[in-house]
C-alpha cells in the first residue's frame, strides 16, 4: 500500500465513523460522511454527515463548513457524489464550483446505471478522482445498496438462544432471556435501522414495544412493523397502548381484516396459512424507502426468513441462562446451529456481552 493510499484510507475511516451515527435517521437516501482536508497540512477544514431525513447533501454541508476554504483542497466521501438528479440537483456541480482539487470516494453509486458517473463528471472538469475500495464505506450503505439493487431492505435478524437451545418463553410476562449488555446491543441495532419488525406473538409474549431506549437516542423514530398471524392481536400490550408518536404498521392477510387503534396502519398482503408472504412484505418496505430492517424474531419467524433466503446478517445472542421445558425450541427440527449451517451461514464475528455472547453470521 502506498503512502497516498494509506492516507486516503485513514480519512475515509474518519468519514465512515462520522456517518455511522446517522444510520437509521437519514431517510430513504444513502448515509454519507464527508470531510474536506487541506492535503499539505493534513488538517480538517470541514465535515458533515447526511442530516436527519436526508434534508441536505453531506458533501455540500461539508463544503459550507469550510467557510470558503475549499480551493485546492481534498474532499473525502464515503459514497460517490451523484451527477444526476435525485431528490437534489447533481452534487458534482457545487464541488466543481468550489475549486476542490481532489475527490476520494470509498464506494461507487450502487445503482449500476449511474455507477461511476459522478467521478467521470468531476474528472472531466479537471478534478483528480480516486476510488478506494473501502469496506467501512460499503457497510455504511449496504442497506441503501440492497434496496436499490434488490428492491428490498437489508435484513438483519436477531434471535436469542438460551443455554439449552430455546428461543424464548412460551408464557406471557416472562423476562427476556439475556442480560443488560445484550439488551444494549439490541437497542443499538434498533437505532441503526429504518424499521424494526417482530411477529405479533413474540411482541405479545415479551410485551415488546420495539422502541429505542438508549441515552441520547430516544428520539429515533423508525417504523415498527408487526406481522399478524392467526391469533387475535392484544391491543392492551405496550406496543399499541403507549402513545409515542412512532409509527406502527401491522401487516395482515386479506382474509383476516383487522380493526386496531386509530393511528395504527394496517396493510393486507397475500400470504399462506394466515401469514403474510415475507417477500411481498419486504418489497412493500422497499417501496417505502426502508433501507435497513432489523427483525427481532422467535423460532418460527426466523425459520421463515432463513428458508426464504431473506436474511443478510444473522445475530445469535447466546444467553447464559437456561429456560427449560417451558421454552420454545430455536429450531423446528434439530439444533439451530445445524440449521443455519445448512442454510450456508458462516460466522463473521463473535463478542462477549457481559454474561452473554453474540455471534454474527452472513451467508456464504
């Protein structure tokens, strides 16, 4: 690796870390980190991240943050600037007008039709352009890229396993089978998602309202999606009874119309055996601009997602506690680890969370 490439990667790392805090809040577009650097002094002159709801473009905010000190500087971006009209005019024009000398990007536009257009427009204007294959930049917008290329959100699914292989309790009112550190991990995943999904039965058993409860992030208002099953929904649980202002979407099937509290949106989607078809549900969320979906599942919902090859990342929380025979087995047949191995998932990360552990898998 050359000194120049090492420098580029270092600044892209900074831009990606800056932008990570915006995940789950930037709306339907990408989440971008932008930094303007004086290359001779390696000094940051301006920086920005895509603001809430994607109200403005990060690259333009970073240019403005320099207070006019853009001539001859280097602009680092986690994503290639658009040379075509999106929700905004092309970002390349203001970059050219600002006198930026070099633009370094960590990822190209995931839209295959437009990939590379932004860099070509800048190069045509005499600006040096550099594309560094930068994994943190790619990960930052894996959700946006999945929606653009597949028409559905990037799906991260969480399932908690007790020490004896159960996915939870079968009785309402039981505590979650994992500790405080693991619960904070789940809360961070919720905060980074545009929508959080649960099956109705799981939400009722855990009385889980799917809200973010982390200091400083309580205002994160991702869509809460509930998949209705064959049972009636209990509208007394916290999810429906508490007034929060965070939207709720309940997905049912045409043969099971639901009348819920005012303000709760109900959508009927074709399905089988009283359950909505997951591919159609994900397509609907993609149409609504949901880039990142975090699924908090029990055994049956996890199996439906895994069998449908709809899981992009799988988090398995291994709790230190045992549940016993009152629990629900994590796998419908055999061991859960055998099930995900058969589905070609490979472990990519493992960490200790207090008394528990979390293993992260991705499909091979």
